């Protein structure tokens, strides 16, 4: 893939769907270029320079997108961070990443630990009487050659989040391969229902910029308003986590007119967590189109994507990305056989960021062990079960996330939590998300028909819903704490990072 691309400002269009009325404001062509250039000039005037590492915090907004692109234009190293993380965690991330600046949406940005007040700045707001910046092209080429273009954070659902350093070349390469695989085009309207500060949402911004189409910034945390905006603006591509699609189905069932307005969506992308089979079936029945599942990791970017033409499983690997499945003894798994997934991709990270800010590099030519469990069908379709975290019980080797996929045939989302048991090896606690609150004994009976005798639950718990991380993934650690279950100790695979598209 090429590692440069012409600036797409002549066609890229940015629409603000976060405020009424439905028409919203929009920027495109020279106006968009001027706003990005003006923002970059204001940041440069405050002292930001190429090579600086900059922490960026804020919720989705047009200003967030403009600021992000302006910082890329300035060739800085970006550290996006969710605006909802506790202050102590944000400060720890800044120290570990050795960030010199914080650019934030906060109204009174001061007193951030480790960063001097003069380097904590609000998104630049250009005065109304400021002379218009010349419509010079926005150039991201230097940023796409930066060795530390992005520092991203793993989801932290199974352990402490890890800093992941991504070269610009890897980010660009993976984005272009994704555009090719999904067939994105200039007349597309992206309406992501995702936080931009995470891998998945950030990838949508880059796909929009490179595909030269329209990006609608939605109020994704107010789903009724977000889907109304998506329908009003003729969305053709929507991306969200499975938990959001559960809620979206409730919206369109209550409001048939919204479902009609979404008829032009040709890509319903889903990622960030395993897609439950009941949700996939319910969505296809309700909306008349499939959810297109994706498999990706923050370390690698997108790996395999289902497309409108190949909507099954997680689709096939992206062009130029290689994927293989290995048995525990290291031999190649057969078609459809579960095993550990390994990947070779030009989108591979540079390495992990250590506590002292140093980088532990990875071998770009080696197969990357994802610690995920999956299979590849005879036709090349990738199917991902979840974490390759085997537990031993009654003499059997079991995979909790594989059990979850089968258990969800009961009609509700299910999590399987393993707890150490001296006699059995592991005790399995099945947790069913059931807003109706039916009794655990009822669910035990329903689960039983989908499981072998040696897979049956030791205990069944019923909750209204699973706690979620900021990017919509079930938060396993929070769920364990909620139920008072002890975490299984001992060595295990690297925590799964935030999957993206």
C-alpha cells in the first residue's frame, strides 16, 4: 500500500449533528481546510511543535475532530484519552507517555499533575473577527511517517491498560486496506456511535478523512437523538459496539419512522466486543440487513472484516494481512478447528510503552500471538470466539468465551467467569443479563440444553445488565466485583486490547 495520499479537503465534509436543529452546521472544501489550518496556527502560536507528545481529552465534537487533524498537521505524537477516566489515571497515562501538553475540552484547564499550567490548553477558539486563514492544504504526510504517531491504550477489561505505540505508516496502511475491503466511497455518510478517543472511533475519523466522504458527529450517548440525526442526514455507514446495537433496536422498534430513515445504511459495522448470536439474528430480522462483524486489536488495527458481500463471521482478512490458527502444540489447525490466532500485518504496532516511558519493541516480521481463540473456515472466513484463556475443570480443558457463545442461544447475553476451585480445578459462574429478572433456576434450565454435562454451571447469577467500559465492552473486572467473585490468579495471555474497524 502507498504511504502517502493527497490531502482530501476538497471533498471531505464534516457535519455537526450534536445540536438542534437537524440541519446542523457543516464544513467542507476550503472552509474545512481553513478551520483546520487556523486551529493548527493557534496551537503553533501557543508553542506546540513537531515531535511534541500531546495528550488529547474530550468527548465527541466537531472541535475535537478539527483539533485532532490540526495536531496531525503539526506532526505531533498523539495520546488520545477518554475524558471520563479518573484524574489519577489520566495523570498516570500522561507520565507514562511523557506527554508535554494537554489539549482538552475542559472549561478551566489547569492543575493537571505533571504538566505545567501553561501547557494545559483548551481547544483553540478562533475569534469571530480573526482574519481567515489561507486555504492551504492540510498535510498529514509527515504525521503518517512519524514512528510514534499514536499512543493508544488497551481496554483494561482484564488487567491494567497498556500503552501501545503505533507508527503512522502502520495506521495509514491499515486505514487504506480497510477502505479497500469495505468499499467506502466519496458519497458515504459515516455516523459513528462511538467515542472518538478509543481505537474504533479514532479509526472512523481516519477512514472518513482518507475516503473523502462525510462524517456526521452524533450525540452518541443520547441514542434517540443520535439515530434521528443519522436518519436525517442519510447515513450510509454506522459503527457501534454490540451493547449500543441492543439499545438501537429498542429505539427503532418504538419509532418505525427512524427505521425507515435508516434504510440507506449499507454498512452496519460492529466491533469492540464479541457479537452475540441472538443480537445478530434479531438485528437482521428487524433492520433487514446484517451486522458486519470485525476482528481487530489496538496492536494491529483491523485484521478481518465482514463486508456486505461476505457478511459471515468476521469476514476474511484484509488484503495483505495474514492470519493463521495454531493448536496448543503449535501445529496448524484444520478448517473450522478452534485454536490460537496469530497474525502478520503491516499495521503492527511499534511496541508497548513501559512504566518509565521506554518502548519494548516487537519484531515486525514475526507472527503476532493475539491470545484470541478462533478458527478459519475452508472458504477463508474468520470466526473469533474470544480470549484464548483455557481453564481446567473435572479433567476437561474449557474456554469460557467459547461457552458464552453457545450459552447465548438461550436468548440473552451471557458471561462465564472462572473462579479457582481446589477440588474441581475451576468453578464456572454463568452470569445472564436479563432486565426482566427471571430466577437463576429458570436460566439454569435454559442454559443446560446448550451445554455438555461437564460444562454445566456451578452457579448462575442474573443481573439487569453487564457493567461496561467507556467504549462499550462488558467490564469483566467490574462484574466480578459486583458479584463478589475472586479473580483467577496466575500467568495468562496479554489482555485483549480494544478491537476496532
